[in-house]
C-alpha cells in the first residue's frame, strides 16, 4: 500500500530550440507515470529523460515513440506518443511503481524548431506513513516529494 498520490505539473513556453524543461522532485516516493504535451515542432526531436536517484531509467524522444514499432504497451510498461494536429502527447506509465529514495529528475530537451509550449505532468505516490526508507532513521517521517 502506497502513500497519498501526488500530481506535479509544469508548463513552459518555448522561445527557441535547444531549450530544456526540468521537473526535479526532492524527497522519497514512488514514480508511476509521466506525460509530456508538446505543441508545435517540425521534426519531433524533443527528447525525454527520467532519472531516479541519479540512475537513468529512460531516454527517448517523440520521434522514436511516434513509430508504432517502437511503442510499448504491456501490463507493466506503456511508452507511446499520440498526436492530434499540432499537439503531441508522450506517455510513460509503469506498474508497479518505481521507488526513489532522494531525487527523481524528469527532463525534456527541445532539439527542434517550431515548438510553442510544453506541459510536463508526473504522477507519483508519497511513501506510506509506516514505510521505512533506507538511509533514514526508522522514527523519522519520510520526506514529501516537493516541486522546486
């Protein structure tokens, strides 16, 4: 049983290519899902990276996941891109959730022209009140994931 679900969101207006949006989460928790909504773009060379506790989990791009042969849809992992006109949505979903102890970093690098905006949303769970996290004393409540 996990703790309370937390949804984090960040919107970014893009002024030029080679811009980066980052959503660092400090604290402990469970990573469940990520969506990146991109409006505009000419080549889909917008890359998405997920790191948990400094370890790379996933590095992909809109161009890669637009190809149906590169999409994944299993009961444990979903990775795909859907498009509707100029709007594309990249979705990453894990079941069961993936635990992180100190830091989750979700990064989006825009390497294409014509992108107007990005919206990054992540769904995570806080640790349950009874859950002991390695590296923390047993009587200290786990840190709440927070957006900085």
